[in-house]
C-alpha cells in the first residue's frame, strides 16, 4: 500500500522551486511596454523619444518631450507550441515491483498514461500606461504602470509531464514615479523608483499509486505574493541633433515570497497543507544601450542591445515553517544578451512606418530546462505604424512574429512515490523527455494624447 501523506512532504519543495524558476525565466521576461517601440523591435528603447512610454525606456528622455502627454495601450500575445518525440516512463523500486522489500534500485516499469497536446500558453493581454509632464525646458516628471515579468502555462489534465508541472501563473506589476533633468542640449539624466508586486499560483500532480493514473493523481498547489522596491537610472547624450545615445539601468528586485501549500485527492479531501513556507527570489538587473540616428528628414535608424544578469540566479532554496531547508536546487543560469535593429520612415506628415528585428538569447541550460520553461533562443520580426491625424493625438499599432529555436526538455525524478513500509522513503519516480517548438504572434495598439 502506498502512503500519500508521507510522500507529499515533497510537494512544497518541488512546487515552490518550480514557481521561482518560472518567474525568473529569461524566456518569459516581458518586453511589451511600448507599442510604438514594438514596431521597430525596441531597437531604440533607451534613445528614441516618441511618447510617454519613454518613462520605461529611459527616464532621462522625458525632458526631451515638448509637452505633457499620456500613453496607454497593450499587446495581445498569442503563443503556439508543438510537442513531439515524447518519451514518458515511470519507475519503481525493483524489489517492490517483485512483491518484496525495497532495495533502492528503481527500474522502468512502463509508460505514463497521458497526452501531449501542446499550446499550453493561453493568449494574454499585456497592458501599460504612462504619463510624462515636462515642467520646463530642463525638468520633467512622469509615472508608469506596466508588467516587467509574467507568464502562464496551462497543460491539459492528462498531460504526460504533469508530475513536473501542469499549471503556472505568475504576474509582476510595477508602478514607477520618475523624474528627469536636462543639463543642456546634449545631456539629460533620469531616475525612477519602482514598487513591484508579484502574485503567483502553481500546480503539479503526484501519483497515488504505481499505475500513475491521472484519475487518481493528487493535485498539489502553491499560491503566494510579495511586494518589493527597486529603481532605474537613465542617461541620454546627444552630441549633435541627428544622433542620440541612451543608456538605462534597471535594478534587481529582491522578494521574499510567503506562500500557502495544499494537496488534495480526487475527492477533494485535503491530504496535506502548510500555510507558512517561503523562498527568496531575485529578479535580475538589466542594462540597455541604444543609439538613434536621423538619416534624413524622413528616415531614422536604431540599434540596441540589452544585458541581463541572470548568473546570480544559481539556486533555489525553500524554507519551511521552522526555518528548515525544505529543498535546494541548482539552476545554473547564465547572463543573457539581446540585440535589436530597426527603423522608422515618415511616409507623410501624419503617417510613420516602422520595422525591426530582435535576437533574444535564453539564459537557461539544456540540463535544467523544464516543462514549465520550455524556452530557447528567439528571433522576433516586427512591423508597425504611427498615425497622427491631429497634433494632439497619435494612434500606434504593431505586429510581431516570434519564433524560437527548437528545444529539448528532459527531466526525471525518483521521489514521486513513497511506501508506508519504508517509512515514506521513495520507491517510484518518472522520466519525461520531449522536443518543443514555440512561436508567438503579438498584436499591439496604443493611444497617445498630448495636452
């Protein structure tokens, strides 16, 4: 007979660890804070001053705006995923499999029942709103609300990799008051303080017997939230009116997530719960540099690069009610780069056309990639337009196509199933391996009104 209660001591550790890695995955860092910038692949994020979204792109740029304005909008992301070449098997202690005492050696005993439908990321709208107010020719204030991190994955109920994670939802929302000061025609600086709130829910399944049947799985969930502060800094240098350099630094943000854990059987009975467990999570600092070059009265070109210090995310440590270490897992992330180039052409005084290309490299490694983060290096192709029918109003639209390099996920656990006869020691586990191919379509629209 298999003891559900004793084996569920592993639930909190596994769920919380996967939650943290999902929230911090470079493959899921959100770039959708400007639709005008989306049109040229965010190539001029720190140097091209179009509208109030510069509050996020580079706070120093607010002092280059000629009057107060508000920009609000969003991008709808529609991802698609294909899963292929799946291998999913369960293991059992060979002694137990033969009806005897456990001997500590687990062997394959068959496949895991289930499906691999893919398309587990639902369509999501990423909204934002910014306000910028130049006080005079040198001083400006601003405020923004946006989402810097976030993701959601929702696999089908019978997903074969459900023992490694079948549902994740993480949202980070940021509010940012900002000030900038322009020293002269060439130099401007800006600083913003960020208030950040993270909310998340994560689920995974645990087998209740050696058959690993989805109908008898135990559903384990973790929910939690936290609030934390950060900051960003920006500088703009314009040696000549046609050339603008921009540099932006966004600080890391340290969270201590307080969560509650619950595991329920198919009848709805709570098998185990723990209201007091926590983990420390740090979202990394980023640096963005870009240059905008006005080639003619109608054409300007942009180039940008971003660096994210993911290397500080090397492990996950979850502590329990008494401060004991529940789990400690290596992540081994590496620092990641992204490069973008784009342009804008003023077709008429009212209409601007844009296009851009972005290369975004993942910080994850083949060894630690999971079903929750099946992401790899990306290429993003973007087009957009800005229409200004009257001087006070601009409507921007953009479309982006994101395609990722095909990637491979391979995971195994040997502690999913426990036996009452062994005092709760692990006697069964699972293996899951599959190829993932991801793509996404992004449709953006924003409105800017100038006062």
